[in-house]
C-alpha cells in the first residue's frame, strides 16, 4: 500500500435491492486515511448498514469500487477474497459470538479459518485476552459473560488476524452510559495501539463526536455532508445533521478525559 | 399354548434385535442425513452457497423417497436388499430399507436444525474468511448441536416405529414377534407386552435426548 493511499476507499458505489426499488446507496464515496477513525452517521434507513455490508462485501454494489488497503474488493474472485478478508475485522451490532465456543476459541476462530499454525494462534489469543482483560474468562462461554465482556471478546476476535481495517456496526447502541464510554475508550486505544483504521457506523452523534476524526452523514442513501468532526459539529450544513444533533440534544455522560476534552473542544452539543 | 414366561427368551431376542436394527439404522441415517442435510442447508436460498438447481434436485430426491409409504418401500427394495445382504428376511435385511427410508427424513431434520442457526452468525463467519465447508464444520454444526440431538431423538423414535413395520415382512424384532404371536396366533398378551417394551424404549430415548440436548446447550 502506498503511503497516501486511503485504508478504506469507497468510490461512487450505488446499490439497490430490487430492480425497481429506490437506490439504497446513491453514488456514495468516502476515503478513510490510514490510522483514522471515521464515523458514518444517519437515521435508521439512511443506508449506513448497507454501506457497511458493501464494504465488508456481504453485498455487491451495482456500480462503483471499494478498495481495502489498496486492493479492489469489488472485483476479487472468491478464493482471493477469502485470503484478503484477514485484512478486515468486523464487530457486528449483535456481536455474533459463537455460543458453542469458549472465549478463547471464539478469538482464535479467524486464525483457524486462516489456517495459521497452532503455536501462533495460541500466542496471539493469549496476547489479545490480556490486552482486553478477559484472560480469566478464557474458558467461559459467551452466555456466561456480561455485555461489556462480550463486546471485548468480539473486539478481540475482530483484531485476531491483525487487520489494517476495523468496521464497527453500532458499537455503542444498547449499552449503558458507563459501558459505552469504556467501549469508545477501547476503540480509541485500539487505534493508537494497533494502528488500525476504524470505520464506525452509528446513529449516536455523541459516540461519533467522542472519538471520530472525520464524519460522514448519510441521508436516504446519499452523503449529506462529510468532513472533520470538529467542523461538522461546530457548523452543521445539512438539515439532517442538525436533526441528528437535536435528537441527541441531552448531554451525555461519556466520562473519560479524552472524551471530555473533545466535548469541550467542540462545545456542548 | 406357550405361557408368557416361556416366551421370555424370544422376547429378549426380539428386543435385542430391535435395538440392534434401530441403533445401526440411526447411526447410518445420522451420517448420511448430516451430509445430505448440510448440503440442503448450504444450497438453500437462505444458505451460504445458494444454488437453486442443486437444491431443487436434492429436495426432489428427498421428497420422492419420503412420499413412498415405508411398507411399500420395503417391498420395492427387496431385490436391492437381496443383492446387498444376500437375503430379504431377517434383521440385517431390515436395516437396508430402514436406512434408505430414514436418510431423507434425517436430512430434512438436519436441514431444519441447521437453518435454525442465526444467519448473522454465518455471515460473520464469511467475513472472517470461512469457506462454505468451514462454515458448516465450525459454525453450523457446533451451533446446531442441541437442535441436532433433538432431531436425532425424533429420528430414533421414528426408526423404532419403522422397525416394527419391517417386522411385519419378516424383519425380526419386536414388530415381528407382535405380528406372529399377537396377530396370527391371537395372543393379545404378547401384543400388549410388545407394545409396552416399545413404549419403554421410546420413553427412554426421548428422556436421554432431552437430557443431552439440555446439557450441551451453551446459549
């Protein structure tokens, strides 16, 4: 990957789910430079999840290209795509941990699928469990964990193959304020520690404000506006951004120094 | 006329024959059913590698063999059975139609148990780079274990039922005993005792199945 190539490069993708259906995504482009945290905001039905599914190549866009760490995923044949997938980790909204596998077996899964040697898997899983403070839960099943612990297992699993890109679908929805702050903090630390580029899908403008370097606001499958978090939250240009900010008007208690400083910086939203 | 107690050894033999027939048939049906059922689930429209053509051919084969009444299937399979085991009478011969009749049934049960696994989980597997075979092996099957055990419990009970029918055409086992003594010689006591032993077997299998499924459910 060349130095200035974005880690995630979405080029004018369009997607519709049926020939006569309206466009779910309409010529959406966004580029996330290496090591940045980018937030995709929007109301339900704006196309956020469709965008994430296209980037993850769970859906194939009808036009446009998606480049991940320099390689064009839209045109990759299946066997090569399977190998390339190690470059991307995904944390789904419902986490999708395997209930039949213990914590350590869940984290080792992407490495097993990539046929890494056992010794490598063991070392990597131990390292990740320690980093995410879940070592003592290694032999537990997901059903025996708290919501925050499950989230950490999902993050550890997503990072198992040492990906250059991490996608997170609504990582903070359905979490209590304290757990939410801790998840946001963890995502921020993951970027600093692992240098991974992160794309977060969320409808919660506070979560985005707390950790994103840049934001893209989607409305009805189109980009309403895109730019630095600071700039957009200071002077929102699009109507939908103002609405999103109004919906989330109540001050949130995201209680970390990092986030507080960011909130002070952008003023009370 | 023999008293019930004189028929003791015959009862024991018949019970063991039924158990042997059913266990071998269930084992074979489970193996073939897992293969065929996984294939059905993977190629189904909601599966990981949807293939309309393959799925329809498989579904047609399963449906055709499932729509033939078991008693007729035994008769239709007589030449094949004779070819395979050298005889069309006895316990070994009864296993052939049991496996052929039970496999499509097992396949449908397996397919249903696999499609019960959260599709989101399978999509997560795909994004981790899993091939269809890896998805089946590492996600579908392990996640469906409680469902599969319940499916095989139903299968085992159906096999007991089928094995009694196989008894009617000389297949041995409790069904054979019930027909020869209970029906042809008007021995109501033998008939009832056969039923009691069959009921006990079914209860035991159901109990064991429920227990195992509960024990292995990690959700």
